[in-house]
């Protein structure tokens, strides 16, 4: 049982001697045969000798599903066994195990438009968060796409979102999912963001990329069923789709760029799981989509996802080349049904602001936006200043 850690966090195993038994915690994967294993996040949700065997009878008794975070007592393996075995369930998803039977499945819950906004604004100098709060608000249950050419600051933007959510909404369960990523980028995330970082680096096989994404999604669904608000930041959905394209059984239909038509099924199911749910929690997914990489396949993947989200942020190469960050193309970015997230008095001022910015180029619009935001300490102060200027302009025309 090497590598186990003390503590009760769902993002890691926890162990504690109790007579001859050990208290453990892990994420359940139910196999087709009916039994399952508790997986360790430390191993990237990949099978290992440290996994805990869960009998089919226990899974049936509590109606457990893949993704459930199970805490319980396990015993060492007998002579003819390979794995530690779970003998008693203490909690499921942090609640008494009997509650699992009463919890309706994610798929049966009613999806709604996001109605409660994540507040991203933190400090006066965190201009990226302030811009997003005003022009591309993120609600609980948002399905957002960050469309990014190479080297336009998508990682910095994702980290800004992550740190804003963990600071302003500590009750939210944050999971950062890095697919086909560079190892040094994973380390950077682990050091800069407080949340669960799950990564499958580029030197791992495509099967691992797909498996890790599947377990993370199922874990998030189980937490949402229990009324939690969960946020998944995925970098990137393009690489996840590439991974599925390399492992999917060929359907015989190939799209432009060499991608099999059936390869998009699971990535779309992943992205489509984001929703605000009635009488339950919410699952927010913000994913990056890569464009202008020189790969026709990447462009086709983006086209498949375009329009499936209810929030889009487009990053602009011209802005990044001028070192203007966030490099957001204001004209092409926005949130659907933002009136459900923004108070009416603020929404009216933001509409006026957008009308002014629409007359400028993307570079000029963002430069003006940043210049004006830097003169105020909060977004509320910024919006009030717009109201004052509007009233002055109206009185001068009389």
C-alpha cells in the first residue's frame, strides 16, 4: 500500500490503520463483469497494483456507479489474491452510503440555462478576470469554448479562471484535465492552481488520454448528482478528439482532415455533459479548441464543436503579437442568455459598452477596455463611470 496519503480529500487515497483493516478512499470504476476497483488519482486513474477490489455484491447493494468517490475499510489480500479488498463502505461521495440509492442518475435530471454567475473578479490588476466578468460571464452549468491559435495565452486565461473560482467560490469542486500536455506545463499547473490536476502527458498512449477523460467525467457527474457545483477545465478538447480518432474502430466514413466520423462521439458527449440541473448541482466545462495550427484535422474538430457551447471566447493572434493580454477578440466572444447572469442595470451599461467597442478594431477595442479598467478598482466602479459619462453626454446634447 505504498504511496497512500492521510487525509479525507476525495482527490487522493487516504489510509489509517484500524485494527487489521485500513481506511481508504478512491474513485470507483465498475467493470463489465460487475465488480470494480477503487482507483488512485495519484496514478492518473490508471490501473495499478495498489487498486482496491470492490465486490459486485457491494456495488449492487448501494447502487454504486463508475465515478463514485468511495471511502471504506479494506483488508490485505489473501494468499491467492492480488489486490486489497473493500470490506465495508463508510461513505460514498462524502455522504452516508444509503443516500446513493436515493440519488437519481445524472442522465435523468432536467437541464436548465445557467442562472447563477461565477464571480471571476478578484484584485484590481487582474484585468483578464474583470474583462471576462463583463463581456463573457461564466455561469454555473456553462458549456464554454476558448478558441485559440498557438501562443495566444490560453493557458494563462484558463489559470486565471481556475484561480478566480477557487478564491471566490471555495465550495466548488474544481478539476483541471490536461490531455496530451507537456510535463512541464503539468508542473506549472500544479504549482499555480489549487484544485485537482489530472493529466495525461503527450508521451502517454491515446488509450490513456481517453480513459482518464472518461473517469474524470464520471466522477464529476456523481458529484453533481449529490448537489455539488463542479467545474472542469479541459485543455484541450482538440487533443482529446485526436486521441479518440486514433483508437476508435473505423466506421468507414472519414471527414476532411482524416478524422473518422465516429471519433467525435465521445468528445461531444464529454462537452455536452456540461449543464445546470434542476434539483441537483451543476457541471461547468470550459474547454480549449486549437485553430490555425497548420493541421486540417484541428480545424475540422473545431468546426464540429462550433455552436455546441453556450459561451465562446475567441483569442486573437494580432492582439497577442502586440502583447495585449487577454488577447480576447471582443466582437466574436460572448455568452448566450447573459441576461440570466447579469443584473438588468449592469446589462444595460454593458450593451452600451459593446456598441462603443463595436466601432473599433479588435486590437483598439481591447486596448481601450484595458485602459479604462485600469483607471478603476472594481467592475462596479467601472460601470458606474460609464453611467456618469452617458448622463453627461445626454445633458450636453440638450
